[in-house]
C-alpha cells in the first residue's frame, strides 16, 4: 500500500511539471507577440501622441488664402500646392503652405539647443510628388513623430512630422 501511494505521488509531480512547461511555453509565445516591433516601413521613429495631435490639428487650421469666397484650410492648401494653384491674391499656395507651416511650428514647438526639442522635420508628399520638406535644428538619435494620411480626388497624401530630442 505504501508503494502505490508513492507511485501516485510521482505521477502527480510529473503531471504538474508537464503543465508548468506548457504554461511557460504559452507565456513565451505571448511575450514574443507583445514585444515584436511593428513591421511598418514608413515609421522609423517612435510615435508620439503630441505629434499626432499636432498634425491632425494642423490639417484643420484655416489659412488667409482664399479661393473663390472661401478660406482654405491647410489640407486644402496642400492639395492646391500639389496642383500648382494660386490664392485669389496672387500668392502661390506653396508659399502660403511653407509660411504657415513655419509660423505654426515656431509658435508650437520651442526648437533649439537650449530646449528639450532639438529639431524637427516635416514632409508632405504624394506617391508621385514631394510637396514640401521643412526642417530646423539638429537631427539627433532620439526622435518621436507621427504620420498623417488623407486622400482627395483619388490622390493619397502623407504628412510626416518628426521631432528630435
């Protein structure tokens, strides 16, 4: 009777060990999925909710460029610049785009060697055309940013905004 209970105990220990090995394997697999980096070729920087909010808001900003009787927002100016159009007052939409971008970024982000933000880079493009590429300050190894996509009339636009710390 003593020998039977010893064998039963050994079987229970082996069963418990097998269960622990299975649980450990499952945990390693789950950990592997959660630590795997996204395989997006576009994003080579860490996404920042501040930069993402900034780009979304920037596209809605209304400029002083008019077309007809309507003031154009930044999204419309980007499209107008891509189409080489002008504002009603004769300025090119690309010059308005660049001036407004610089003004808003300068007011929103304190860029410089004395600041936590050492530099920035903003690129707006389509698959066929680079619309604008502005940068200021120093590019460092530490960066965060956001990518904002939008489409109009069958053309896909992409705005990439990157901050360097």
